């Protein structure tokens, strides 16, 4: 059965991403400080990839802000931030977080596959870390991300790699061995701290979209690619009409990073 947007929203409303990163009272400064500390300890590649200071006085769209850890750091760096999330519960915490730190961002509740309220050619950076692989139609979401990107802007996206530490962890942690084990189902079920995510795609080579781009990166372990994406879920994102060049940056946890300059 194909997952729906409503299934995905209910999943993240029930337990927003990273909400249990701190035992402090939810919504306090101590809570948000500890959530950020733990997130960037577990995922130290994020600040390098986001490159927050670079976007000072630039317009940034974050697609899938969750409870706002990256959002507040873009704001601290002086960016003009618009943050979108499917989950109203997540957005409530992001709003509280901005209030606690005395920061401002425009928050919008919405579906990444239908960013129709956002104007074309608007943002210097469209940023989405660990989000688009959890929507039923990632290719549709990518098309909207490209539409709202300014000419010369950048699209920075993290997607799960099929050869991921998460698959290895599921194998070791849950004893998923034997000839009958389906790694695609395993990554879908165990991809997040709370099991049962309605949809999770994984990728080996990147995505094709309807835009020709030149990719750049600052990591040493990179390669230029222009091939069909392979999704870990049973449904497959469709290819675009025109080829695109992406760079895949492989970090220690084997994420697939798309860094695109239009």
C-alpha cells in the first residue's frame, strides 16, 4: 500500500524528529541548547554542509525544518529564513525555539511536493537535510525546490544512501539476517529513532531533475554523476527530462549529499 502525505504528517506529528534529544523540559532554553549540542555531535557534518555563515543577508528556504535546529543557525548567521514543514507539531516547537533565542523566521506549514504558495526564482539557497526521502514523491518535491531557486542559487539536499550505516545498524541491532531479509523494508521501518516511518527512499547515485546544473563541493571524497536514482522503497521517483550533474559527497555514515549550483 502506497504511503500518503497524511500518513507522513501523522508520523512526524506523533514524534517530531530529535524531540527526545534532551531530558530537559521541552520548550526551555536548556532543552533547545542540549538538542542542538546532541544533534551536531551525532551529525557533525551538518554545519560544514549547511555552511551557515555563507548565507548572511541571503534568502534561505529550508524544506523540512523539523524542530528548527538548522533554522536557528541560519537565523543566527544573518540569513533571511523561510522554513517549511509538513508537521504542525514540529512547527510549534520551531516557533517556540525562535522566540526563546530572540530570532525571526517565516514559518509555513506545507507539503514539500506542493510548495505552490512560494514564488518562482526567490531563494539564494534551498536547503533540505534528511527530508525529501520521506515524502511519497521526492521527484515532485525536487521540482518545486528548483522552481523557487534563484538563477545562480544553490540547492543543498541530504538523502539516505542505500549503502548506509542505518542498514548495517538494523542488521546488527535487530538480527535481520538470513536469505529472507529485505533491506529495503528494513531501511524503511528502522530509518528513524521511532520505527515505522511510512516511506523512506534511499539512493546510490543521486537524482535526475529538469535542470542542467554544475555541482561543486569542498570534500575530498566526491565523484561527478549523471545516472538514474535507485530508490530503496518499492515505489521509484521518476527521472526528469533533462540530465543533471550532481556531486555525491560520502561522509563516514554514508549519506548521499546533493550540492547543486544552478
